[in-house]
């Protein structure tokens, strides 16, 4: 009798945990420790659950002693896998097509370089190949940014450079953004505190006629940084509550973490909408690059206010072997008007 009771308790506990992992927003737990990390990796979690389904099914077939217990857990995990697959499919497993570009489009490239790891030549060549007017580079120093800008200028694409560094000890505490001079003159307060632990850069047009560009680097939701991470998400919300804004970079968060942060209908954070979500790419992982894209966490984003229409987005998977643990993301934004 006690064994049956214990088995029932375990089954109920596992079922409750799976429900929280599926819909943490319902319980207000999406930004809680453990849950925040698990929900970031929906694809990987589903893959692990599928392996457990196979193992439990085999155990149920072999052993009569644990048959009911193993079968019950296998059914619960299988439901979890199927619902997770449905959630991911609604977000999109990848639709990399771009509409024909116009002269008024802005192409945004973002790549967390893991402390300059790919090198200036690789970064610059990718920016040139993609035709990027805005290049957001978390974990990239001013020195590397200057080298990238020089290479791009020599190739006929001059860029303005802005870097914020909270210290010179760790390259992770530098964020660089390059903006094409064709977009007009920009300025940035490079000494301003933005996101709490890792710097973001806010660049604004001098004449006020273009979008504010925010190069994002939120801290990761790791032990000891959870409160700072939540504060970073609130700062991102405030950075996009009004005006013409483009956010891009390493958000260290997925769509599951933004419950309650939208201030406009259809928006993701503040008044900004996620480009990957708008184009059927929001289930494609950008970190870690060592995992297959559909098993990774989609934590690198490009977002924009409704001044812009997303006419293309893709996670670039051709640069997985260039040293960074993140994949670059590319978005094409067309003026909505």
C-alpha cells in the first residue's frame, strides 16, 4: 500500500513539474530560478523527455513490478513532448526568406562574439556579406570594433562606432555597435549605466529623424544574478516604451520570460515586437552554438516598434565554428509607413 502511495505521489509531482515547465507564465514562475533555465531550452528538454519515454516504456514492457508506474510516467512525459512540440511549432522552426530590399530598409546583424573570438575580419566580412547597416556586438571590445569599422570603411561601407565598457578586465563587459553613416549622424552616452552587470548601448539620431538603436546585453539568469536579470528585463521594457526604437543583441531570455512586459497590443517587450516571432523563426536556438539549433535557446533577438515591419529574419548557422558560443541573427526591417 505504501509503495503504491509513494508511486502516486511521484507521478503527481512529476506531472505538476511538467505543467509548470510547459506554462510557467500561468503560475508566475517564468522568471524563477530553475524554471527560467528549463523553459529557455524547450527543444532540449523535449528531446531529453523523449529519451525518458523510450526508457520507461522499455522498463514497463520488461518488468511487471514497475509496469504501471513506468507506464504512467511515460504517458505524462509523452504528453509533455507533444505539447512542447506544438508550442515550438507555433513559434516557428525556421523561415529564413527575405522580401526584396528597398532603399529605406535597415538590416540589423547581431552577434555575441564571446570576447572578440571570431576576429575582426570574420565579423566585418559577415556584416558586408549581409549588407548590415547596424551591427550589434555584445562582448566585443572597442579595439576589435575599430578594426571591424576600418575593414568595412575600406570596403566602401563607413560605419560610426560606439562602445560601452563597464571595465577593461573582462571582454564580456564591453558592448559595441556600428551604425552606417548612411543612416545619419548618431550619438551615444557611453558612460551611462544601462543593463546592470553587462553594458547595453543606446544610440540616438542627432537630428531626431531615425530610430533609436539599443545594443542589448542582459546578464544571464544564473545563480547570484537572478535579480539583476529581472532588472535588466524591466530596463529593456522601459527602453522601448515610446518612440521609434530598434532593440538588438543578447537578451539572455526567450519569449517565455516576457510575460507582463508588453505595453502595446501584439508587442513582446514594451512596445517592441520580436522579429523572429513575426517571421516563424522563434524556436530556432542561438545559444549554445555547439547544440543543434532546434535544441538551443533562442536568446538573441532583434525587436522593433510598430514603426517597422519585419521583412526577413534568420539565425545564421554557417558560423558555428568561428569561436563564439552564440549564433548571429539577421533581420531586415522595412518602414511600416
